[in-house]
């Protein structure tokens, strides 16, 4: 589902509720309110549903401002997509979320030091793919996730 078009608020809610399992965030080209105010590269962080009725959405602007918008005030959410963090155009949120994920990954690796638990590796790989291997390698030793290949020779 990564980097795919989103067709409604229910899709957004599902992605946000399962962030840890699937990674990524929701970014829209722009959000226009009924007042005419427009925000580019908005990241949607929360979709509040009451049953099947939409109440509000939480967003972060390019300037890092948090908006909580009443559903009735939303005029258009243009091209919402599920993206990996390293693919975001919203640099403010990208930086914040990348730091959060790097901290989480460091702690995950620290807690699983010396363990080759497949669940740890699966979760670590998901986080690494989400923030990008080159971004991770700048700050974290990933040898626990990508063990060195052993070469065997036959004499």
C-alpha cells in the first residue's frame, strides 16, 4: 500500500492505526479549507471518526504547525498518498519523524543486542526502509540487522 493513492478517510484511519506494522505517513499535495486557506505538503496525523462519521483531522504544515480541522471546514484534500518518511516533501515533519524513528531504532537494536530474533529483524527492517538505509547508516550501526556475509572456502 506504500506510496499509493488513498481513497477516503477510512483508508487514512486504517493506515494511521497500523503505522507500526506498515510504516509510512499520509501526505497530501495540499489541503484547502472552506475559508480558502490552503496548506501545501500537509501531513495528516490523525483522523477522528465517530462511528462512520468524520469529526476532525489533525495535520502538520510545512512550517511545523499542528492543525486540528473540523471535518465541515475541509474543502479538499488533494492527492493524499501513503509515503515512506524519507519520501516526504514536508521537510519539517520529515525531520521530526525521522528523529523519532531513529531514536526508536537505536533502542530496538540496543534491547535486542546479541539476539537474532526474526521479529526484531522484521521490525528493524521496516523502520530502516521507512527512513532510508543511508539515513540510518549515518547514525546507527546496522550490522545486527544486516549481518556480514560469511565466506566459506573449501580447501
